[in-house]
C-alpha cells in the first residue's frame, strides 16, 4: 500500500491506496492543480482506495457515474475513525475505472473544503504580481474569453469555470482556489480568427473541432487541462490567489472601445450569491455524510459576502476592442 496526502492550507486528505492506484490519483491532481503531496500525521480525513475489500463496517453508499459509462464503486464512511473506503470498482474499461476513482477523490477533497468554509462560485481567475482578478458571470457572459486575453498579455492562470473561495480572517483577504476542471474553449469564428488565438487552431484540428458559429456548443469546443492551457500561453499555473478586484464581463457588439466602470460597493451582492455553485457534484452527494466534530463552525456564505466588498467593475467589450482589456485591468489593479 502507498500513503500520501493532498493538502491545501489546513485541509488535508490522507490517501492510502493499492500500489496500482497511486499514480492514477497523483497524475489527476498534477495535471489539474498543484496540491501538495506529502505525508501527514494529523489529516482532516483519510481515504482508502483498494480492490481488496468486499464489505466493511460504516455508512454504505454506491456511486454510479453516468459520465463514465455508468461505472460504479462502493463507499463506506466511518466518521469515528475519520476514514472512508472505496472498493468493488466496476467499469467497462480501466480508463473509466480510473476516471471514477479520480472523480470521487476530487469530490471528497471538495467536501473537506466545504467543511472548512469554502464555497464555489462560477468564475474565471487570473493572477499578476500576487494580485488576483476574478471574472464572475453567468454562462456565455465571456468569462473565459476575457481570461484568455489576459493570459495572452502577461497574466497567469488560476482557474476557469469554478473557484472555491473563502474569507481568510487572519489575512483580511478572500482566497480563490482553482477547482479541478478541464477548460472548454468555444472556437466561434470571431474568436478563432483573431491572431492571438490562432494557436488554438491546431488543437481544434487535432480534436476534430470546427471553428464555426453554425454548430452546437458541444461541437465547436476544444478541451485543455489547466496545465496544458498555461503551457500553451507560456504563463504560470497558480493554484490559489488573493482576489483584489472582481470584473463582471458583458459582451456589447455596439461599442468601439471598452467600457470599464467601477460599481458602488455591494451593488452586485445578490448577483454574486446567484453565481455560487456546489463544490460536491450530485453524483457524490452522499459525501455530506462525512463529518468531523472538531473543525469548528464556518459560514461559507462569508466568502461571497466579502466578495461584494471588493472593487467591482462591469466590463463591456467585443472582439474589436478586447485588445485593450489587459491594459485596462492593469490600471485597475494599481489604483
């Protein structure tokens, strides 16, 4: 058996696994995040991944994952020992078995984040010189488009689509931790024909993706891991960052120049709340049975509430003026 831990701040998931599963779990996190791998004598919780168990004492659940051709695993939760076991893996191929194990592990770690006061928010984040910029918006608002433009102009990648945020009281700042997700980039013509974005065309061709406005969203999206995106843009992948400003992107085809307007404090408080997301997917909703008595009392909504106290800008843009976005954001950071 192998032992290691996934660690972020005071959240520590100790993993004990059969030898064959060590790289399955580690490679998943290495490609998508930068959690620290180390041994821990005082973990928040422990996960045992083994093919050697048929049944064991504990709260029993069966995970069924339709995304991986209805692969399944059995889970037993023992809060008295702060450990859960997964075993009896059933899948149509090794790849789907491994994906199911990876997905479970990610959601278990996210459950521990929630128990430590983190909350999910629909966002994309970048970083420069230690300062975090968070784009918050609903689907198709332009979060990814704006993020990619900043990556082209000296900013570093933190996350796309979902971040776990928490108000760190001792530092009086809001931290955003990138949640493990692939990056989907829509190859519509207005995006793909811009010179700075032509590096994505080779990937689109390799993945059989059309750059067209006439096909469905699923047919014109390329898929990259966070590390692949960072490498392609010659920037760093930063696992977490302190947020300094929040930007709400709004596509406006009529504008000749970017409109970047500072909003009154708390104006978008309810909007931010509406963009909060669960960090644990419905497939593993049973992980709410995991409990740790001495974690203390946290109010996850504090992260969203404090987010509305940061400088917040509405950014109206289009493909003709987005080239000025990086300079505009940089100026906002130094104010």
